[in-house]
C-alpha cells in the first residue's frame, strides 16, 4: 500500500462539524500538523472531503 504525508494548511474553525471530525480522524487538528496515512479507499474519501484544508504528498 502507498503511504501519504498529510499536512494541515488551513484552520478547521468555522467549518462544518463533519469536516472537523474528518480532520481528527486523519490525526490532524491544527495548522502545521503532519500525519502519515496508508492510502486506502476510506482515507482517499476523507482526503477528498477536506482537500481544501490540507496538502498531500506521496512517500
């Protein structure tokens, strides 16, 4: 499986609760925080939901 590096670049403040919970599920929560994830279909869907708040890099 591929691994990706996720970095939060925008705040979750004033976002719908669903997007805030998605950031938490991706182990993010504040600007500048970095997390690694295995690229599964579920993670791809979560990335799509908050793509405007994060950047994604392949490892």
